[in-house]
């Protein structure tokens, strides 16, 4: 298991999309939301994404393909 800290920034067209729910159901990762700010035109979340290394990497790739900006914050934490 690994845990990766990141900031996710959502453009206006994705603010209402169930992105976090899809991470859990489609990618088998566990998000731990540390901070967030969402309004009608944009949103951001600082979270830790935990799971098997391949699942976390796949989830990050999917987020980027979906249009979410992913900024990694610090090192990967092995657990």
C-alpha cells in the first residue's frame, strides 16, 4: 500500500461530476480529503490517495485524462 498527497483542481465543467466517488468505485483507491474549496465555477481538493501502487498510478492517470489538474505534494508515503 502507498499513499500519495496531491492537490486536485477541477475546472467548471467537472465541479458537479462525482469524481471522488468514481475514484473509489472504479479504481479501488481510498481518498482522505484534507482540505477543499468548491464553488460554482471551480474547485480544489488537497487529499491523500491510498491503495496498491498500480491502482493509485492508474487513478492519477485517469484524473488527468478526465481533465482534473493533479499536482503531487511531496513524497509517496509507504504504509
